[in-house]
């Protein structure tokens, strides 16, 4: 299982990633601004992301993740 964790706070990245790694998940962490670039190279099974309600970047990032997933599913 590959989990992609996106957050702008390093302590939060560690708080989420450590238990997942302990239980055998491959975890890729990054900050919000790095996520679109990484998503063009990494296709995880699960994305964990804090979504601030007043941040339009989160909506744009979700759209990019969905588009990347759709590209990977095409034969």
C-alpha cells in the first residue's frame, strides 16, 4: 500500500506517516506546493491531506490528483 501524505507542517507529516510506516505502508510525504509535481511521478493507493476550508489550493490539488489518477487508469 502506497500512501501519499500532504501537509505544510512537518510535525503533522511525521504524526501521520510514522504509524502508517510501522504497519507496513510505503509513505511519501510532501508539502502542499510540492504535491502537484510529485503526483506526476507517484501514483499512490491513498492520499491523506489536510484541506483548509479557506484555501483554494486544496481544491486545485484535489482536481490534479483526480486527473493524474485518471491518466494512470487509461490502458
